[in-house]
């Protein structure tokens, strides 16, 4: 089979498959843009691909298994298409490095989380030399500087903006500090410039990304905190809406809480992972925060901003978690009544401290607890959605709804999805919608004429 590189005129297809978090989504967009500079067109059909980029996640055991099984399925495709180049990036790639090449002999390249910028150069090396490569630098590798506007694949209403990478918190269960490295913040002026460019190109809402955004600024030459950055985005750019994720409860300051009342463009939603309602478990997780401390912050948030929506992450079945600990988590859920929740069964991850902790919870017990917790939260989420009926919400229209025929979809400032009839010309506008319907994951309503 001929190599399209040797026939520069022929179209080259890039198929991207992303597992995991918004950071990975962002990196996949960067890869698409970087390879577009080399003439690759992103394709939705894997059969059309000349290059496959698999962006992997290893935060939980289940996510990593999915990556291994997907990689396995690519062998047959490679057999029928020898010029196909398969690249693995993201956290599994960073964690296993060349071992991933040993395990999958149809894999051509492994690229670490700090090497995304050099993907084009590395791919060319693989193609020209025919050799398989692993590239895992300790520092961010050089490459063309891309801003958020450049990486958006098509005109978009919302856009991610990475403000920092890595994490120094070392929660005992978490692999992130090992695969994403230490915390590094981007200079504020660079972030502001990126947001201004996004605003000019029609983006209305930015999602500031980082593993622990409220420690933004540490290590930068300039003296700046996350609160300063938020306030500067609010006053120095025209962006209509700002969201951010993720923040750590131990670093949630009163100054940041006040921003929800004082920065007009900051959306009234906070994702604040608590992980457990038991102080004993929280201490073993090295979270640096007690359940009472968390509740106190929730009260302050609600005092300052009564309409704020709160979401969280919970891990059940952490080593040593007793039935009593689990009931503490259920009590916390009952007290807070989160608007939505992401919940996971604990899994051992390589290098993490908890992997060697004794008293592992029986997987069946952990699964039963997870089900119990999820069904309780489903009731709360639905009740909260039902309580929206009759209210009028400001909705940023993102585009045609994928599920409801002829309808538009958008989000309230509290991050609830709303579907409603509206003209295509409403995309990008913030419109009033009277909520008339509530489901488990979305709302429906009628647009209020301007
Ligand atoms: N930086 C964020 C924070 O501090 O909460 C989230 C990082 S992590 C990518 C997302 C979520 O995955 C965590 O909040 C936690 O609930 C879950 N998680 C991380 N490690 C896990 C593990 N070993 N087993 C189960 N869930 C895990
Ligand atoms: Fe992982 Fe904890 Fe860092 Fe979040 S704060 S990325 S859970 S180590």
C-alpha cells in the first residue's frame, strides 16, 4: 500500500478518539490543529484514517481498560492498511511510555502529556524512518504556539481555555500528579489575549481549565491569584460568560466565594469535589478538608449567592471505608443536595499511596454503595430540575439540539441544559426561557420574545 506522505496531493485523514477529562478534549483539539498544519483533515470514519490519535485516560482503572481494549481492536485495521500510523497520547501513554509499544506491536508512537506540541515533528520522523517512537519529555516540548481561537475546529459558542496544568496536591488515590506533572500556570496576559481573540471570533463563554484552578498563579513571576485572574477576565474582556473547573475545597477562599456575587460574567455554578462525607476517609485521602469544613464553605457560597448550583465528585469504596463512613457520605448528600454529582467506585492506580493501603473494600460492596448513592442523587437531581418549572432562566443558545427535532439547546448560568423552539439566528444569544418541562438530565421551555 502506498504512503500518502509520498503523494502530498492526496488527502490524509486523521481520526481522533478521546477518553477522559476536558483537559484531554482540549489536547485533542490541539492535535487536530497541529496536524491540520501538515495537511491532515479530521475524519469521523475510522476507515478513512491515515493517522489515528488515541488520547488516553488513566484516572480510573475502568478508563484505562477501555483504552487497552480499543487499542487491541485497531490491530485488524492496521493489518489491512500498513501505512496507517497509530499514535497514543494522554495519561496512559505518559504512564506506560515505551511499555505500551511493547504491549501493542501495531502501535507506532507514544507521546507524553508534555509533548503534544511536537506531535507533527514526531509523526514525520516515524513516517520517514519507519521506526516506532516514544516521546516523553519532562518539560513542555517546543512547537507552534496555538491560541484557543486557532484550536477551535469550527465556529463555536463555548470554548475551553487551559489556565494551568498539573497538580501538586497528591490526593492519595490520584494518578494525575504522576502523569500530568507538577502545577504550572500560564501567564495572565497570555490567557487574557486568548479570551479576547475567542470573544472576537464569536465565542460567548469560556471554561477555564486546570486540575486545581484556585491555586492558579503559584510559581509565576507576576504576583497574581485565581481571583485576580477572574476579575481581570470580567473587566478586561468582553466575554459574556465564564466558567471554571476544577477547584479544591481546601483552597476555596472567601475572596473566590465573593466573585460569584461580584463578577457579573461568572456563571452561578461551582463544581467542588468533596470525595467523601467521612472525616476518617478524607484524612486518608489527604484532602486537607473535613466534612464540616466543606459544609461551612457551602453555606457561605449559598449566603453570598443563593441561586448558585453546586456539583461534586464522590469516590465510594476507598480503602478502609466502613458502612458508617459511607452513611456519612449519604448524609452529606442529603445536607448539601447537589444539583448534580459524578460518582465513582474506587480503583487502585499505579504509584498512588492508596494502592498500598490495607482493608480494600469488597468490589461487590463498593458497587452496591455506588448504586445506592447514585439512585439517591438521581432523586435529588430530578427534584431540583422539577423545581425549575415555572421559572424564567437566561439561556445561552449553543446550537441545534441533538435529541429534540428542530429545537435549540443551551445552558442556564447554573449549567442546566435547556431545549426549546427558537430560530437558528438565536445561536450565540442569551435568551429568556420559561421552563415548562423537567427531566433527569435536561429542561424544556418556551422562549420569551425579546
Ligand atoms: N482535580 C480534581 C479534584 O481535585 O477533584 C479532579 C481530578 S480527577 C481527574 C476527577 C475525579 O476522578 C476525582 O475528583 C475523583 O472523584 C475521581 N478519581 C480520581 N482518582 C480515582 C481513583 N483512583 N478511583 C476512583 N475515582 C477516582
Ligand atoms: Fe488528583 Fe487531588 Fe490533584 Fe485533583 S487535587 S488532580 S484529585 S491530586
